[in-house]
């Protein structure tokens, strides 16, 4: 299997992944699930622990937070086959991590990993089955899908009882009005996120920063409890901050994009994104996915100051739709489809034949033809298939068919 599971934020990809992982373990293989951040890896771990509370599946969380002694023991257990299921961050692709019989790799939020990073985990011998999951397929992934390197499963419904999300772009001069609205939501018992593009202010970038603005938010939202969360905070402390927010002790989280994926707090109904024009379209959609996870109506406010026409067009997409597939399509049109056979995640490819969007049906036909040729003549030995040999792309003896 080389399969992409596309589903919008909160649609239930993790539940699908759990079934796949258990199928692998039931067939006497090890399974691994890789997430881009410790916050998300830990959340997947908690979800799995809940699902597998009475299970005999031997499982392990592998992140950078382990001590040297704990890590050594974990690696020994994985190598010896004493562990069935490993959840981790990019710690899983370090050279010293050796599996005894890896059968399945699930990669969550795959656009957060570099192409080479993903290949390191998936190009082992024998090759494991690979399930990559994303809520906002990056342009390159859509292209690879059309081109035939990945099979696709689409989960296009949301669980029942989800609240509606309203997105609005607001000029930063209207911060006073926005603050009044935030306080109204807090008084109603809800919680909120305030997201910044930077941890600290930069001389190079004209954008506000989370650490710099934190004290102001404490004053603005007093007496409601606020906490600061960003990537430089040590792992255990980060988990404690998230746990207080999850329990409702903290009412407002002032954060960077560290909360972009996987954070699931049903009572959080408002997200204010400062300098929204500094973020990518897919990233903004992912951030917005942190709200609307409960029954209450939710609000995403994109705060900007003097945005360019390009940025305005980008943000208008989010005002119009909360559908991740529509967002991905708009992102594809704006950014280009990426480098098909290299490692670029977006931009224009060297391919000169056809339009990857308009000619999708033609490419599907070409893919079907190619697959039938390989089924009948896998070595391309028939005289009429000899001409295709020079089209097989290799670099240093390795094909790139497994990179995405």
C-alpha cells in the first residue's frame, strides 16, 4: 500500500489509522505512526491509549523528551521486536532506530515532513505499507496523486454534532471591537486561541510575536487566565500547559503555530490569528481546524494590516469555505503543483506537457495504461515496451516512486 487518506480537519483520520495499525499488529508485524510535533504525537498516544486500554498490544511513545537511558531501552525493545506499535516524532527516522519487522508506517500531516525524511522511514527493506494522512493536501501531493504514485481514499463527511465555523478578515485597527467580542465569548464560558507567526519580535520581519505580546493579552483579558505556548518551551512543560487548557483552567492560549495540528479542545470556540497574511493558506486552514470541534458555533478572526492584493485573495478563500479540499485546490492554483520527481513541495515543475489540473482525466488514462503494461510485462522486455525503459526515472540507482 502507498495510499493517501484525505479528510478535512476533525473528520476522523486517526480512527482510520488505528484500524490500519491494529491490522498490521494482528498479522505479526510492527507498526509505526509518525507525527510532526511532540504535541501531536502525544495526542495520538493518548488516543491510542484510550482505544487500547485493555489490549495486549505492546506500545511505545518515542519522542525527544525521553532521557538517554529511556531512549536506549526503547531502541533495544524495538530492535528486538518486543514492541508492536510505536508512536513518535521525527525521532522515528533517526539512523539508530531499527525495527525487526516493520509492516506499516502511518505518517500524519505528511506535508510537515521533508520528502527525504519520509523516504528514510518508508524505503526500508522489505518495504512497509505506507498510509499518509493530511487535511490539506499540499500542491505536490495532489499532483503526485493525479500522476499515479499514490492511491487515494477520501473521507468527505464530518462527525455529527459539530458546530459551524465562521471566518472573518479584520483590519488590525479594529482590535478594540475584536477584544469586546473575545470577552463576550469568555463570559459565556468558552475558551480561545491567539496565534502569532513569531515567538519573539524580529528586525527582519514586520510581524508581532507571541512572547512580546503575552503580557498585553493578560491585561486585555483579565481576570481570565492566559498562558503562553511556543516551540522553545521544554516538552514536559508544554504538555502541562496544554493539559491545563484542555481541562479549562486556562481560558486563553497565546501561541505560535505549535498548536497547528492535532490539538483537540471542544470548548475552544474562538481563534484570533495575528498577522494572518504571514501564513500560508494550508497553514491557516489547519490552525482554524483547532476550533469547531464541539457543538458550539466557532469563530476564526484573521487580523491583518495593509495586506497585499495577493494576501487579500488568499484570505478571501478562507472566508468563503471551510472545506479543506477547496482550500487545497485554491492553494494549488496560487502556488503551483511542485516538482514531480524531485523534492520541492510547491512551485512550477520542469514538466512541459499538459496542464496538471485541466488534463487530470487524460493523466488518469495514461496511468491506467502504464499500470496494465507493468502487469503484463514488469521487466519491459517485450519489443514494443523497450522504448519505455529510458523513461524510468532513477538517481543513484534509486527510484523516487516512494518519496511522497
